């Protein structure tokens, strides 16, 4: 598994998380003007291992 940093067609920085079979399983969903901000987004994802999982199908509107 690896994070890939790249620039989109508009010149913004983005990241994607690619697994060994080549599939992308996550991406930044937004572009960043600064590479440092994009790298910070990767750091946040890397640190989210303890995040809880909430089943939103159980929420009543």
C-alpha cells in the first residue's frame, strides 16, 4: 500500500492511497494549493487508525 502525491489538471496537489493490486481505495477529495497542505492531509489519514466507525444507516433523520 502506498500514498501517491500528484498534481491534477488544474495544478492543485492531491493524494491517493493505492493498494498492491493497483486499486485506489481513498483519495484527497479536494485539491490543495500547497504541497505541504496535501502532505498534512496524508498525515491526518495515517493517524486515524483509532477513529470510530459509525453506521449511519442506523441514524434516524
